[in-house]
């Protein structure tokens, strides 16, 4: 079953809670390096994740991203009750 864009975004936000490099996001979200870039750009541009520059770039979910992730969970829980 194909995942929606919102399910993928929610999963990426969850993976990035403790900080994650692009490789970790790709493997845990079951995506590929070509498809992850637009998601990272979208989430970064909207302030949902931030890039921590260092030797390797890691991405971390912001407070705004945490709020959105919680909203996704609540909505998903309500939909499964139907």
C-alpha cells in the first residue's frame, strides 16, 4: 500500500527527533536518496526540522515539527476509531 505524503512527513519528523543524518532517514523511512531531498527541503523551509552543520549534517525536529507530529498522531488515532 502506497504511503501518503503526510505519512512520510510524519515518519521523517519522528526519525529526526533525536537528530539523524540523511542516511539514517533514508533507511528508516524506507525511501531513497533521490526522493528524500524534496522532503528535507520542504521540512527545513517550513521550520519543521533544522540542519545542524558539523562534520556531517544532521537534521533535528524543531518544536514546531514536534507539534505537527503530535497533530498527525491525534488525527490518525481519530481516523482509526471510525
